[in-house]
């Protein structure tokens, strides 16, 4: 009964900005950029722009739904952390029930668009991604294991493949390569934040790697994953999917990443983890911009 009352709750009148905050728009925007690039890389010609726009709308709505469900499940944990204590549900601006109805509406409309206007492959993959992030990762893995982000990162790595299948209707090895890149990028990205917010994660009893295995072990894992990321991001050039422009740019991005990882081991650089976290977002953005630019230039040659 207590859980039911908490779910129904009462709220101050919310405005559209509060519902937008539930969607984690900056995260969704980055996901849509990777989906857009995946769509353009899937074909040597321009994709059908009407179908692509519908695909991005459906994918974006489902991603926003997953973000809202994350807010619902984590609202008690969010209240314990400075980074998240001002989220709409924590502040009582939106009740968990209102957020659940909002998330359900987004998911149903998004999946409906993908099923009826794009293709069934993209709809199924998007549904699996939504369940993987909102339920398997947020509800179970996040609280169960320090490898939560490693295992659960697959769901967040799917958008470029969704863009790919939206155009082709098929899963392709190059589309899967884009998924692998984001999958390998995810752990050092989140572990850098976990280093910066270690005390808050410990207070919230979330078994992030620095809390369970210590800071030095986490630094080593970030270094190893960054080296693996360096290798994996060379594969688009090796496979012929991208050319010299991409190769030159990705070398610069990775060398910068490794230099920032090196700063983690300097105990006087107390802001190094947060600086790496912020850079990793730019890293992923520019990597996909390079993929897109290189593809566009190669198509003109």
C-alpha cells in the first residue's frame, strides 16, 4: 500500500519543461545523432528522408520513454545525490504515476510509428533496447553488480544500428560495428563520472566500480577500455567503411582521450575524472560527425 501511495502521490502543477526534463533531451539528442549517421552510412545514396524523419521520431520517443522510466525507478536514489536531486519527480513536480503514463504514451506512439511507418526490424530492436535500458539495466543491473554499465551498455549502444535498419530493414556487420564502438565507449565514460561522484554513489548504495573495487582499479579499467576503444575505432577504416579523413580525426580524438586518462593517475588533478567524462561526450559526438563527413566526401569522389 505504501508503494502504491508513493506511486500515485501528489504534485505541484507541472509545466512542459518538467516533462521535457524527464526525457533527458541532451542524451536523446546524442543518441539521435548516432542513429542519423547510422542511417546515412547504410546506403551509398541518400536515404528516404521522409522515412528517416519518421524513424528518428519513433526512436527518439522510445529513448525519451526509457529516460522517463529511469526517473521513475531511480527517484529515491536520485534524492540522495546532488547531481540528480533536482529532477522533477524528486522535487514533487511530477508524480511517478504521471511520469509512467507519459512514458507509456511516448513508447506506444514511438513503437507504432516504427512498426507501421518504418519497418518491423527497427521496431523490434527499439523495443528490446527500451526494455534493456529501462528494465534490465535500471531496475536490476544498476543495483546488482559493479559491471552494471558494462552489461547494460548494449541497450544504449543500439541507436546507430536502429538508424541503419530503418534504411535497409536488415542488420549488417558495419551497423553492428557502430554498436560495438559505443558499447566499448560506454564504460570509461560512466566510470569517469563514477570516480568524480564516488561518495554520492556510495551514499546511495549503488555498486559502481569505484565504490566496490576502489579508485585505482577503476582508473586501470578506464585505461584498458580506452586502449580497446582506440583499436575498435580504427575498424571502420580497416573495413573500408571510412577513409583517411575519418582515420586522421579519430587518431586525434583517441590521443586526446589517452592524454586525459593519463591525468587520472595524477592525484593532484582532482577534476580529471569529470573533465574526462565531459570530453567523452564530445568524443562520441565528433567521432560520428567524422564518420558522416567522411562518408559524404567519399560519396562525391
